[in-house]
C-alpha cells in the first residue's frame, strides 16, 4: 500500500471514501436493514394488537413450558430471521405477561413509549460503555443535561441539580438507587462516628416502605426498623413514631444513620409527611450523621404536574431523592433517576483506581465519571431514552399522560365510591385505586380478584392491617376509558356473584 | 354496551376484532413505523459508515461541549423526528467514542451484533419486568434455557446448569456479579462461623484482578488482600503465595471467606491456575467457608472454542463463574453471565417478601424467580439477545468470530515479534497483545501511545511492575486485517520518530 493512501487512511476525516465496503459487511448491513424493518413492523403490529385486545393480558402457559421442551443445546447452524420470528409467535408470545396491555393494572405500570424506544434503538446502535467521560463524552454530558431537565420539569429543589454540589444520575432500578444511598450513608457514618461495626447502624422506614430497603440494608449490613403505620393516618409514617424509635435505639447505644421516607408506597401510595419528618430528625438528632432519602419510585413522576407538587414540599431537606421514570413516565425500563445533594458522598465510596481507565479528562477534575456514582463499572447510554421522550413528546406531552392516567383512575374511583358494597381503605392520590368488599373476609377479596382477573384483566392484591386489598394501578398509555368501564363492570358482576347486587 | 358485546370483549381470545383502533393509537403506531424504519436505516448507515471509517474513533469535543451549551430546561412542545435526528448529527455523533469502530482497540471490546440488536428491540417492545415467573414466564424460562445453552456451548462443568442445584443468571455487569457472590459468601460465612463483624472476613485476589473486587468488597464491608504477582509467572496468582497470605490471616484471627481467581486479567489477560488454586485452598482450609469465584469477564467467551478450554480446567471446583458475553461474544451491552453451584446461596440472601409479588406459581416452588438471584428487583428480558444471537448466527457463527478475533491479534503479535525494537511483557493468549518499546522509559511509551492514537486508532495503556505497557485489544466484528496492518504501520512510524528505524 502506497504512502499516499496510507496517509489518507490515517487522516481521520479524509478516510471515508478511501475504504471500500467489503461484501460481507455490505451483506450483513443489508440483512439488518431488511430484518430491522420487519422488526419495527412487528413492534407496530404488536402495539396495534394490544390496543385491539388480541392477546390476553396474562399468559396461560404451564410452569416449565419452555424449559421442559426446548433442546438442551443451542443450534450449531443459524436459522433465518423468518424462522426465528415463527418461534417468537409459537414460543415467546404465548408466555408473555403483556405489561403494555390496556388491561394490565397489576403492580405499578412499566410504561413504554415509541419515542423512548427510538432513543433506546440509537443507544443500542452505539453500544458505548460510559464508565468515564472519555469513554463516552456524549453519553456523559447528555445524562447531565437531561437529568437537570428532569429536575427542572419536576420542580425539584435546586440542591439536586448539577451546577451545585449535587446532581442526578441514572441507576438501573429503585433498588439499585436504595443500595447506593444506604451504602453512602454507612460510609459517611463510619467516617463521622469512628464506629466500624455496621451492625450498630440502624436504618428506618415505615412498614409500608418498599421491600428494597430491607433487601438493601441486608446487603449493606445495617439493621432496619419498620415503623408501624395505621389507617387513621392513611398509612403515612408519623414523625413522633419515628423519633420515638430513634430515641430508643440511641439510648440502647445504636446509631441511626438512615431514614427512608416514601412518597407513594407500593401497597397504597401512602405519602409520608416529608417536611415534618425531616424537620423532626434534623432538630432531634442534629449531631448524628443521619442520611435522609426519599423513595418516590412510582409517584415521583407526579411532580411533573403542578397539582401534585404539594406532596413534595420539604424535599430540599433530604439528602437524596429517587424516582423511576420507567414506571409512569413512559421511559422504557430500566431508568431510575437518583438525585443527591452531595455527589462527593457517592464518589468517596465508589472511587476505585484502575490504570486502564486513566485519562486526561478525568484527571483534570473537570468532568463527571458516572461510574463513581454507582455500584457497577459499565453503563449504557440511557440518557437517549429520556432525551427522545422530552424532544418528541415535549414536557407537555409527558404531563398530559400523567394527568390522563390520574383522570382514568379517578373515573374508576367514582364508580367504586358510588357502590355501597365496596370500601376504599385509602384515598386515591395518584393512579392507584385500592378497594375491597365491605365487611367481607379475605377469602372473598381473593375470590373477587380471581374473578376479575378471569375476565381478561390483570390486578394484584396487597395486605394492609392483615386485610386483603385489591389494587387497580392505572398508567398504561394503552389504557382507554372503555377499559376502565369494562373493569368496573367485571367488578360488579363478580361482586353480584359473591355478595349479591348493590342497593 | 350490550351484554353480548361485553362478553365478547371479556373473552380473552375472541376480543381481537371487537375493539376498533382509535385514531390516536393508529396515528402513534404509524408514526412509530415511519420513524422506526428511518432509525433502522440510520443504524445500518452508521455501521456502514464505521466500516468506511467515516468517523474518527475518538471524538474531539471539549469538556462541557453539551452541558455548557444546552438549555437548562426541556422543551415544552415536541419537535419532529427529523429535527431531532438533525440534533443527533450535530450534538450526539460528534461526542461519541465509537466503541464499534474497526479501529477501537481500547479497554476490552464491547461488541454488538445485528442479531443481538434485533433481540433487544423485541425486548424493548415487550418491556416486561421479570421479577417473578408470573410477571414474565417467557422471560424467565427463556433465560433458563439460553443460560444452559451457553454453559453447554462453553463446555462448562455440569454443576453450573439448572437441572442440578446450581444455574445461570443474567446480571448487568461483572461488577454486579462480583457484588452478588461476595455478599453471598459473606452471608454464608456469617451463618457458618457465627462471626457477625464483617471486618473479620477477608477476600483474596491477585494484584492483577479487576478493580471490581476492591469496589465490591468495600460495598460488602469485607477486607481484601491483593496478592503480588510477577512477570516470571506471567502475572498469574501462585497458589503458594495465596495460601501463605491466608495462613497468616487465619493466624491473626481473621477469616478467609472468598477467593477470586481470574481467567484473563484486564491488564494483560493473565490466567490464574484455576485447578491448583482451588485444590490448594480446599486442601489447606477445608474447615473454612471459603467461596471460590472465577472472574473471566473478558476471556470467558474463549471457552466457546475447544483450543482455549484448557484454561478453564478445574472450574468444577469453584463455587461460581462469571463472564460477559457483552464483551467478546457480540451480545450487546449489558449481559453478564453468572453461574453458581448452589443457587440457594443467592436465594437465602436476596429473598425478601413483598405482598404484591405473591402468586401461586412462586408459592408452588416449581419456578425460578430471578429477583432472588440479584440485587435489584426488576429485570429486563435480556435472554432474547442471547437467543437471537444463537439462532441467527448459530454456535458456529459465534465460534467463528472468536477465532477470527484471535487470529487478527496473532497477526499483530507476529508483526511485533519480528521487530527488535519492541518487547511483549506477557504472552498473547486471547485477543489482547501487550507491547512496549524495549529499554525505553515510561514517557516514551506514553509518547508512542499518543502518537498511534493520533493516527486514528484508540488504544489504552496499563502498568505492570510500574512499567507502562500498551494494550491492543482486538475483538470488534468490524475490524479487518487491513486495520491491523495499518495499526502496525502506525506503530512503526511512531517508533521511527522515537527510537529510529528497526535493524
């Protein structure tokens, strides 16, 4: 190869036309184009079919339907895309619980959107691993930009934006966010108290808080106290109860290091009184390194709309705040937004040297290396999902979806309130309606749930004060008013069977 | 609505034609189809452009290029897909480090493939959260199937497949896998020794092991010992050195609980002697609950080909094994495969109750709930990526890619070996070649690295025995023989400038 051509090829911007595409690459690219178009069509048809109720929301496959029938070895030779998609039809689709179905009211919604999907496709194409700024400048900087946008759109306190000492970071799930902050709290507590036996440390949350606090406290090796809540206070954590337990523990020689408040609990979307909780702890335990964390995994998205922002009053008193745009904000799973007031608390814990990762940008101290804000080293370019969503739907589009979901939940709530056979143990605050048959035992509630699910819906139950309560979680972008009305008719029919018609 | 129609709509398989598509949904679906096709075309052109060297592998943006210029607020109103893609061109592409570029030889490869991308698109469409079998039967069962396929394709010991007491699970990254097993080791050690102060526990690895062991041991609250290695033994951990340190620690009253062996270290792909390490520990410390874990994040994929399997001999003596198909196996990031001999060790640690998640399948004990094998609760349908890759490329296609990458690395190794100005401090075993200018100080090695990177390549250096060593990590499916030859010419030119021509 002549030196002229060599120079040309090494010139980073002049090399384009110099390199011919070999036939293998050309064939691979064209095959992807062909199959990719078909996959887009498949996805479009899938969402159309969901809207038309082609699929049952719950699959009817038996346990082991694939593990007992599939061969034990992968094929040696490739098959065609068409053959594989036939297997998707016969083996995968029958076993899918359709989370995007208009009649999926179980758990909390994991809502997707076409804009987020398009952003995810682009992320998939780049396939960068953004462990440092240098490894992925666009991924790093766009993450800072969109996390600040998200904070602004939700009117979060300015302590959580990147221009100060805090900032936002995308974690995988709310459990990961919880682990990060509970470990950061433990790390800070060791430094401030000199106590190294982590069993002396205690974390606090209401008995309605998400199970992740128990799981992640166990991982972090610290104790947890679940503070009892009651229907009288709508299952919200009461400052007096929290303080009493913290006092008792400090008298016993233990060290409170972490309080998790929840805005929108999993069972019933209870909202802890954020402002008074923080004020009480700060006032009573000023000398202790107590990390205050708000988990709003589900309900955080509600902060997009002004009429819900009173729930978030006092947030600036908390060290960290987490919510999952992959739940109600149509940012496809996974995308957990974690905001902290002091990013140094994470960096102190997670900074570990690695010679291969050294680079001038990191050493300048001018850039963010998000690997120092999380447990793993690698990270995907997830900022694109949020960027595409903001750009292609606008903040107003996201707000519209939240308001629409809450209005559909309210529609259902009105049906329930008008029927004297039903009781709503907690008020509806966001997109979740909790209900049960008045004065009936738990068995009857389970029979009601099974009956309604048998009509082509998917709901789950929870237990509060040992009573089974049925949860109707509205939030799928595919859900329409007629789905809500049909759901109510199913409830009525099943209630007729169990307790007779309403008065 | 009449009762006939109501019945029809609630009949899960007869409702399809009964529900008309509203015009909003129709419009959204068709807009996705239009933009999705364009995105597929964009991705196809992107890979074509990479092969043609249209983009420099490293971006030339300044620190803050987006954070300093983007508005502080998200747009209120949406823009068109076309306008957004123009922003991708002007704002994102200039800041992308092109990990899929044919001349990306930095870190380890994070290789993507069109089949894995198609699988990822399907996963994105379903957007299920597979925390239990019931929440996503297809995702759960396909994960079991393909993880067993992967074990068989890599000829892993049968103790790691799902039919016994072990099994495989997809984690996000190797760091997550490391955290999972180190915490499981700690949990088991507490149960077996009665010692609850985790600072008494010690984890061991060579000084060449990945930094994740230091990061995750810190998270788990246990001590770590880095055992020194030497060039004499190709930077492999020596059983005598490990045993000596473990003896010293037990004499000091500490409790060894975890040993991490590495197959293919990050710096130089050193291979620890897996069989003799395990035999030594099992023989010397039979009474201690020492968890043995093999980290083969990069090199594990080499087990796909018979000629590399001798490195993995003795793996059945280890409690757990991890490798990342997202590195060399073209399964797009993220996909870390973790295999354990005793799945109960994970389930004991990570099982936490949650009323909403209760279901008959889980309570039957007949199904796997993978959330009990990991830190987070939620999980994506990542099994589709591996399934698509196995199906559309065949095991032989994956093997071909591994052999091709190693052959390209060998091609480069031969060039280096024939030039007396260069030294290779460690033998090439897989796709990584390590080299330095013979007898030159570290500054000269850095100058060489900068010079070569200035020619349109991306490589990083490491340090072994305080000597800077340049790493050439081959493995991009886009890399061709001519890229290797051009890389070598760049090395020669830069060496000419620094130390004069070769003899």
